[in-house]
């Protein structure tokens, strides 16, 4: 029990620690250059179809030496559904409408069946998939989501946040130079101090570029202003934490990674930094 408390305190402290000072002139210059790089990328994409850059696409591409790699088509499974269900569960826990991750996940799964049965216009692909599963299948999916949500819920000291954090709201930046290019910044927990990203899979050289994408999207979003908080990557399986502070070099890395992924020219030199 003591170990669990210590881990929770450590992750919370990393996420909420005071920000490092940033040279505003250097930041502004790096942001301007990042916009120029992405504008060139958007022009190259003209006529080539839409390209929505996510951390997943970036990771897959960089692991194959740059450029989009062939992937299996997306399909719902216990693994792909656990984040969506788990985040809904954590939100329910945070506002006090559920007493445990198991109760929260159970309620969310039941909601899917109700939405489909009632023909609710808000029904999603995940809802339809869940509703179509046999009871044993829904139980297996629910178990994976309970594990995922329990880890996140127990990893942070939620009372330490001065303002309630935003849980599981991914953010997009649409290029003003072309409707064909968009970037996604994924984060499971967002606060003024920083963003927490739950990672899976092995430790990898591309993780800094993956987290840089979150900072880049935050900095580019209209009306944001200022310097966004740090990004903390966390592997629940091992407890390992990777922290990247908002700094000009991170904007450069993020824009460079997006450019090389879209162009398919190779791995960014600083991706492993």
C-alpha cells in the first residue's frame, strides 16, 4: 500500500511541478518556424488526400525509418476500446457519480446497449460494437477497461489539482494552409501545469517526438497564447515516466517529425534525444 501511495505522489508531483522559465523570444521564433515547416507540408499534401497526423501514426512511421507505414485497418477490440471506456470511467469517478472503476465501466457498457436499443442519434461505432457482442465478450472488454481505468485513477492524487483537470479530451489543430492536413495532440489528463499521456508498448526512441506533438498542437491552437505546460509520458505497466518541458527545441522536433512522416524521407535526427 505504501508503494502505491509513493508512486501516486511521484507522478502527481512530476505533472504539477513549477514550470521551467522559457525564453519568450526564442519560443516565438521557434513557433514561427514550425508554422512555416507545416505550411510547406500542407502544400505538398495538396491533391494527395487528407493526412491526419497522430502520435500512433508518428510512432509507426518512425519505427519504419520515416514515412507512413502500412497498417492493419482499425478494428474495435478489448485493447482498442479500453481507453475510451476507461476515460469515461475516470470522468465518472472524478465527479462522484461512480464509486469504483468497475462500477463506472459497467455503467458505460450498459449505456452503449441502451443508446443502440433506443436509436439515440448520439450512438457511436464503439456503442454499436459493444451492443453486438455476446455477454462474455462484453465482460472481457469491460475487464480490460477496468484495469486501464484503475491504473489511471490510482496513479494520481486528484485532490492536489487546484482546478479540476480535463480528462481525456484530445485536441486537434487544422492547418490554415490546407484542409488536407490536421494534427492530433492526445492526452489523458490535462491541467494548466501539464498534460499526462498514458503510454503502452516498449520503451522506444520515438517517444520524445510523440510527446512533442502534444506540445506542438497546444502551441498552434488558435487563442492559446503563451507557453503550454509540460508533457508527461507514463507507462502504467512499468511505472516509468518521461517528462518533456515546453521549450523551443520541442516545437522544432515536433514540426520536423510531422514533416518527415508526411514526406516519408527518414527519421528525425532528434527523435531519440
